[in-house]
C-alpha cells in the first residue's frame, strides 16, 4: 500500500507517520500492493482528527475520526475502515463485480454476518409545520445533530442538520 500522509495545522512527525503506517498497514491484507491510501492529520483546538480515503474501483472507502489524542483517532479510523471493508466486500460478492484493488483471498473469505443493519429502536413523534430557521433552533434546544420537520413553506418533510463551523444544512426531497 502506498501511503500519502499530510498534515493540516501540524507537522507529521516520524512517530505519527510510523503509527499511521503500522495501524493502517493491517489493512494491507485486503488490498493489492499498489493501492493508494490518502491520510490527512489535522488539529483544531483540542480536536485531533484523521481522515483516510482509499479510492477503489468505482467507489471510495473513507473514514474521519476525531478525539483528544491523535493515536486514539488512528486506532478508531482503522476499526471503522475494516468494518466498511467487510460491508463493501459483501456488496461486491452479491453483485458479482470485479474486486478492483482487493486481494482475491479477501473476496473469497467469509466473515461473520454480525455487521448487518439492525434497527433496534423506532421513534414516533408529531411533525408540526415550521420554518427551517425554527427547526434549527429546535434542533439546538434538543442538542441533536439533525432535526426532521414539516416545512411550513413547502408542506414537505425536510431535515436540517449541523455542519462544521457552526453552520446548518437543509435536506429537501426532490420529486
């Protein structure tokens, strides 16, 4: 695997570079040797963030993890990517697609099906018409990252969500 490691607001020390290559190197058993792994390490206030992007045939495997310690973030991102790979592998095998950057041994190996999507809780609530700005206020009051509401202007179900930099996004259906 070819690692492309860069830093934002920090210089990538040899220790960090080694930690990334060692931890993400465990993923080597899934990919062909020429696979590129793009890693960006960044620091914002107390947040230590790692972003990993692995382009594979027709898709991208990506994870972003944040913690107070860069080494913890590196551990977390490796676990998430491994979980994503197992899901992606099932998708490839189910659709009988070519594996692209994946090693044949990985595609042929069976994994436990414990990664199935399981809905464990269902919530029901009244949706009252409101404006997107009011929905953002309600979302903040609840302490959530998103809020589902009926848009008073369009009479459609919309979602507002919190974005980076204390900004908000609005998701509207397209018919």
